[in-house]
C-alpha cells in the first residue's frame, strides 16, 4: 500500500510540527552537498530525509562539540538517546529534530529502535577507536552508518520507488554506504587531522610515506 507522500502538507495543519521539519531542513542545508542531493528527490520525500539527516547530524554534533569536555559531550549524547527512546513510545517530543523524526517514523512505518546501535557507535567513537584494517573499518562503518541509510531506503520503497531492483544490488548496498563514508572522510581530511582524529585503517596509514606521527599527533 502506498503511504501518504504529502508529509509537508499533512504537517501544515500542525504549526509546531511544520516548524520542526523546517528546523531539520535548516540542519540539512548546512551541508551543501547533502542538501543538493536531497533536492534531487521528489518534493514529497524531502521532509523525511531532512528528519533523518538532522537526527544523525545532531548526534554527531553533540559528540564532536568543540571545546566541551568529554564528560559533557558523552552526557548530552546519552541524554538525547534516552529522550528519543522515551519519546518514541509516546509519539511526540518537545525537541524539533526528534519531533520530526518521530513523526516521520509514524508516517512511514519506521522502527526507530534500529537506530540505537548506530548511536551507540557514536558513543563508542567518543572513547576512542582504533581501526586496524579495512575489515574493521567496514564493520565500524556498517554498524554506524547503514541503519540510517536503511531508513531512507524504506521510505522510498514505501513511496513506491524501486531503489534496489535486484538481489545483487541489495548486496552491494553496504559497499555504497562505505563509499559514501570514505568520500566524506577524505573530504574532511585536513579538518580531522587538525582535530587529532583520522578514522582510516591503521594498515593503510602505515603504508604511506609520511611519518606516522603526522596522522596521530
């Protein structure tokens, strides 16, 4: 059964919800490449994508907040995760990003508990993570990124858009997610190095001619 594609119109009768989606759109707009990608989607599918992207970005921003001590950042991520778990049971939230995410899940039949593992990966990354080889890197990326992408795919499928027409393409989907993640890391390479963290396999870094200390100091 085709789901109602008029997310924005349906939220139009609910000013707080409409405002929540507007906040999510603003968060997505902060990433020009991501925002341009969303613009390629049918207009009715953009609000759920805004909500999912804004939620993922919010968790990352809480974890990476510059100048804040680890304890404060860890507490804020834990609080956000706990609030989402509680609020998804009641179906609403005073937080605009979580409100839009919960509404998106209700409209499109998404199970937000599937995101718990991805948020847990962010929490573990804050403690520190060493990725010894590409296998470990792919496992880390799959656990942290794939659940968010799967939610997007479910929205498209329930809208009647065939995204993965064959088994071969479905099996290749994790590779696509890895490619997107690697492109993002390489784009932010100088910023990540300046911040003292570079999430690439140690086996790959060890093979570069640059001294090891330039990647970890």
